[in-house]
C-alpha cells in the first residue's frame, strides 16, 4: 500500500474520531442538566480527552512511521474512545433526559459495561512492541496472543451481566439472568492484568538490553507506566478497604479519578515521545522536576490538612480563617528549605552521586575564570566531566602535528595513545571510548574522549553535556596548544643552537684547525731549512697556498653563519650565487624586490637553501626554480621542483621543514607546502613587511 494511501487512512480515522467527539459534545449539551451518576467514573465527557489524545497520537505516528503498527493501534483506540464518549452521553440523554423514548439508549448504556476493556488492553499491547513495533521473539508474540485471549473473557462476562452497573437501575438488553454471572464478571477483572504486566515486562527487557537513544525512548514509556502503576495501586488499596470494611473512604473525592485519567493519558503521549525520538534536554530533567513538584505538592497539602483539618477538628474551629493563615505562614517560611532539600533528593535519585549537568558547566566556568596553569585546567576539566556523567575514563587530546596527543587523562596516572585527527569525528576511538571534537572557528583544536561502563552507557543528556563542555573548552585548548607549541619551539631552538655550535666546532676542528696545525709543522721545517734558499722558496710557496686554503675555509664557515654577499647585495644576488653551486639546476626569478631588514633576508635565504637541499636529497628532480616577489605588503618566496612529489597528509615535517616553520613564525611569517605524487612539490612562504 502506498504511503499516500496510508496517510489518508490515518487521517480518515482521526476524522471519524473527531466526528464522534463533536457528536458527543452535542448530546453533552442536550443533557447538561442531568448530573453525573455516582456509578460513573471520572467527569462528564472525560472520554473526549482520551479519544482526541489517542487519535491525535495515532495519526501523528501513522503519518510519520506508517510501517510501525503502534500508530495504527492508537488510531483504532481513538475511534473506540470516541465511540465510548458518544454512547455515554447519548445514553444519558436518551435514558434519563428523554425517559428512554429515543431508540438505542439501552444498547448505548450496555457498551459502557465492557468497551473500556479494549482501551486498556490496547495500551497494554503497545508495551509488548514498543518502540519499533516488533516483538522481542516469537514466544513473546505467542504470550501476547494468549494474554489478549484471557482479556476477552471479562469483555464477554461484563457484556452479559443481568443488570447494568454504570447506568444502574436498567436491565441489560443482552444479559444472562444467571446467579453466577455477576461473581464471574467481578472475578474475571484480574484477567486483564497479563496484558498489562506482559507489556511492562517486555518494555523492561528492552530497557535492559538497549543502549543510547533506544534506552531513552523506553524511559518515556516507563515514566508513564510508573504513574499508571501508582493509580492502579491506589485503587487496589481502596478496593481492599471497601471489601474489608464495606465503606468507601474516597466517597465524594474526585481528585483520585482525575489523577488516574491523567496517568492513562500519559501513556500515549510518552509513546509518541519515544517513537518520534523527541526529547527536551532529556527525560531525566523531566523526572527531576516531577519529583520536586510532587514532593512540594505533598508538603503543602500535608501542612494544610494537619493545621486546618486536623487541628480544626480537634478545636472545633475547622472553618476558622486564622488556621488557614497559620498554614499559609508555615508554608511560606518552610517552602524554600523544603525546596532545596527536595532538589537535592531529586538530584540524588536522578543523577546518583554525580553533579547535575548545570553544576558541571557552572563549575567549569568557575575553573576557567580562576585557573591560569593550562595543564591544571585540562586536568580539572577531565575530573569535572568524569564526575558529571559518571565516566570511568576521560581523555583530553590536543591537536599536534596532525595527530591528537593526550594532554590530560582521568584518572591520573593512566595513559592514552595518540589518535589521528580524523578519528575525533568517529563514534569510538579506543576500547569503546567516544570522542567529541573541540573546534574553534572551524579548526579542530583537540577532542574530549569519554568512556563509561557497559552497564551505564552514554545517554543523550551525557552527549549534550560533553558537547556543551567541548564548546566552552575551545579557548582553553587553543591556549594550551599555543603553550605547547611555544615549549616545543623553544626546545627546537635550543637544540638547533646546540647543533649549530657542534657543527661550527666540527668544521673548525676538521678544517681550519687541521690546516693551521699543518702550517705550524711546516714553519718548523722551514726554520730547519733556512740555509737552503731554493728549499725555503718552495716551502714558502706551499705555506702561502696552505694559508689561502685556511682563509677560504674560515670564509666559507663565516658564510654559513651569515653570507657576506647577502649582507652586501641582498637576496637575489646571494641566492643566484648559491644556485650556481646547487646539485639540481636551479633558476632564480626575482620580481621587483629590494632590501629588507636583516632578519627577514636571512630567514628567506636559509629557508630557500633548506628547500633546495631537500630537492637535491629527496625530490629526484631535474630542475628547480626560486621565485621572489613583493605583493600586498608581503614578501613572498616560492621554491618549486618537477620531482616525484609526496602526500603531505601522510608525511610529517622533518627537522629541516620544522626549522623553516620556526624561522618564519619567529618573524610573523607563514609556510605552506603543497605536493602531489608525480607532480612535484612547492614550498611557499609569506612574510608581512613592517610599516
């Protein structure tokens, strides 16, 4: 059947329900002066609310989830509830207001004896298949069929009662005038329970088996079922009192019936929440507020009953307004302390020993405002999050060099392995840990990973809390990463300085020092050969050449520290001279560049030399080009080759490239590397020029 046809069928059923309700309103108005019978449940027209809620939920579910039978069950129940509402008011009008003259009045009253049972059974059936509309197994389906068959027995027995009980005083038009029928009908009422208990059991089994959203869906139903259980428990106790004493202590009290109606209405509403996966912050918040308001209502009622009713009855002044004033004063004085205590109780019931989500975020805000040590802040974030959601492991990662490295781990003393940056957006990272990326202005600065026991998985509320905390932690992680990068840069600078010192030492030791030692030896020989002019002349020539070599060695060493040609003629001339010595044929292209501060020229010069060395070592290129230019107040340099290229995402920076990044970063410049396998590599640097 096409979706359009199904949607029309669902809306048609609701149209029928709506028509039944409108007809009910007509007869309700016609017999408005006829009081509600003492044997009737609830209030006049209450079944209209059942019909509209059941039918409305049914059409919403069937329209959104036509393959789920739960929506169609509610559509049918809406029609049944509308029929019950209409026949109730028609029977009141026909039998009492019109004295039985209109036709069908007795049969309308007869329906009230048993039509309510299919409504309860239908709600119980929903529990067997909630939320996806399927049974747990074939055995569960068989159990539901058997339970429904048992529930059909009280329907039949109530239908054949000799006299009507709702519209008392009228004979049943299809009743059996047998003495056993009344007792059997009363005893068979318990046969409705297997459907209800089975539905509750199926929902409980699903709740224990499911995780995440599905577990939250079932929570909504269990919340409503708890309210229904309280209502049924109250009426069970009331029935026991009536049977034992023969008196009804609730005579004249209407609020128990109103609460029972509200609890049954909560079932279809909770099912709609669950099936459509609609939720506020989370059902836990609803439960929390419900506990608070319920306890406060009990407190206010208890104070009033104690002061006004009990004390008034003892003193004989039950209607004295002074007692009402005393009760109001007690409530006003004790309300705030009771509310705080009740809130703590609700938090304990809902969240256990954990902090509430609001408390976690508030504590994090206080810590971010008061802490200055980045490492300490990250540790406190991990600890606060673990306490807020009951996690047994929390990791705060920082994005460093294309991977996420752990910066804080809870509990302390444990370690976490680095993970790829792309993994931060996946469901799990390691050992079932769920990660939540921390972004700032679109950049992934890190991630927060949480792990909870299998018996207490992450709920949507937990996920929202971690997501909100991750949004707040963006600035903290950026500061922490900047501090980490600064520390790493300092380490690299110190290491580079030490390496340069060792390099100068090696060059002096192996080059100029050895030549000077050799010159000393040759001078000694020259001294011993002073009597032979020809030998002295030849030795002097060799000494002159050796001195020239030592001088060239020292000059070359000095150029490595800061080339004289760079200081005298600038970047283009210095790089042109180096290109003639390059291992790969290199072309220098300069576009209108001039002279710049010494630190800028030296940074560009040494970065270009490092890039050309990488071309010679790794690129397997046949040519390279160095381009220099000034654009938009920035000095730009580019080194490109026609080599084999590489994948930048799979290759991290080596010491040479990292040194280039550090050089440019120190003067406010940037470095970009772009490459593709088989298409060469391009290194592009940009430096903002002063004033």
